[in-house]
C-alpha cells in the first residue's frame, strides 16, 4: 500500500470513528461527504446529502439569513464557532455547537463544518434560566407583600398610636412625670414609624408599583443621600413614563444595588447616575471615582449584588457591563430592551466566536 493510500485510509477511518458530526463542503456550497455521526445526528445518509447544501438540509428557515452570514465569514478564513439550533430530517430541532473552518482545497473540498449535540446542556440551561426568573419574581412578590404589610398595616397602627398618645393621653395626664413618660413613648413611636417606613421603602418602594420608575428613583436617591451623605448627580431623560414592570423593577434594582455598593465599598462622597430611554432600550449608567476593584477578582466572591444585576439583565435579554480599575473608580452600565422582553422561558441564545487567527 503506498503512502497516499495509507493517508487516505487514515482520513476515512477518522471520519468514521469521530464522535463529532462532520460535513465536508465543496464548490457551490454542495456537500461532498458526511460521516456516520452526521447521519446519526441529523438523519440524512451520505446518499441523501450528495449535491445538496447544508443550509437546505439542516438550517431552520428562520435561521437561514444568520447561517448565510456565518458562511460568508468562513470563506475568507475565519473560524466560526457558534451555538445554534439545527433541524433533523424528521423536522425535530437539535441544539448544536457548530464549528466551521476553511480547508485547503483538496479533492474539491473547501469547508469543513462540524456539529456537536449540546441539546441536553442547552435544555438544562433553559430550565435553570426559567427557574432563576421564577425565583426572582417570587422574591419581588414577597418583598412587595412585606413592604405593603409594613406600610399599610403596621404604619396605620403606629399612626393610630401616635394620635392616641398625642391628642389623647398627653392631655389627660394628671402629673408632669406622667407627661414626660408619654413624651418618651411618643418619640419611641416616631422613631419606630420612620424605621418601618424606611424598611418598607428598602424592600420595595410603593412608588415603583403606583407611580413608576422615575418617582421611585427620585425618592430612593433622596433617602440614600440623607442616609449616607453621598451626593448623587442624577441625569435622566425620557423616563417620565411607565415601562414594562419587569424593566422598571430591574432598572430600579440595578441603581439601588450600585448605589449601595458605592456607599459600602468605593469611599466616594459623590456618584453619578444616568438613566435614559432610547427608542429600543432603557439605558443605565452609574459611575464613581472611588477605590475601584478588579471585576474578574470578584467573580467568585460571596457577594450576590453584581451577580444579581447581571442575572436580571440577562433574563430581559439586555446587556450588562462592569468596568473598573483599582484606584480609578467603577462604572456599571445596563441596556434593557424595551420591546418584547422575553417571557418566563427565554429562547436559546445564539452566541458566536470568531477566531480570525487562521489565514
Ligand atoms: N463601586 C464599587 N467600588 C469599589 N468596589 C466595589 C464596587 N462595587 C463592587 N465592588 C467590589 O465588588 C465586590 C462584589 O460586589 P457585590 O455587590 O457583588 O457584593 P457585595 O456588595 O460584597 O455583597 P452583597 O451585594 O451581596 O451584599 C464587593 O465586595 C467589592 O469588593
Ligand atoms: Mg453589593
């Protein structure tokens, strides 16, 4: 057996045995060869694939444009690495990790496209995301319930007690020591009243449900400045209107958590907050010029603030960034889509990695 034959046999053996689905594509994007794993994954035999395009066989109709865009990147030499949905011969869908790369034209083959079935991982990711969304909703509902209970029930009772101690008992007190004791009781109730109102506001300000994002932020920022002595420069534009309640809640929580982080960690006495609505997104930016931190170093930290903000934005299909350098402050930005936020079960994401190191 000559050397060439041996190498050809080795290649055939590799294609036969590899657990990855492989399709070799020739001129005009027609399939030249597929391996047994391709047949197992997508249901098409080598015969059925011959002189057909991968797009017509396995790309769902709504993803044809995206697939064409990826192909256009591969031909100049980029390696395209993408998690997508593909379609089997029987019409069922499969989540795959698809890696496409150009190869030197040998026997008319120009491209190699490999697929690995990641359906199980994708489904558990989707399940986890749905669970995370459910937990966040339950958490907000519980906070809303407790805030209402404190504000309406306990607050009302304390108001009643204030009135009773003030107008009623104080005037009926027959001695000065008795009046002094009642005065003390009144000041305890006053303090309690403020604490209950603050607690209720921290849990979930009533403005957020009844009046919207802007009144809730204005109230929160005013209370924050009073409590922390940190001056907040608040710029806003186009947010004096109602948004989807999931967007309003996420935006409020992001500003709330970022301001809390400033007070706890940054060491500054002023912070900038900007919130503005564009045509398709609600944009948030909080920046301070404090001690800063290295974002990658806090990835595994026990804190849940940054993680929670990121998760809220991800569930709405938005973009979230943390930029910070030690000693040079921190900037948090979020873009929340205003159109059609995903429902409880977000669609599988399509993410692409382009590796342009290959020639
Ligand atoms: N504005 C900031 N300036 C300086 N360091 C910050 C700032 N924001 C966050 N950090 C750093 O990032 C870490 C993680 O923040 P994160 O909000 O996730 O957790 P935490 O604030 O420590 O705890 P939690 O928010 O769960 O109560 C903080 O512990 C702090 O070291
Ligand atoms: Mg925090």
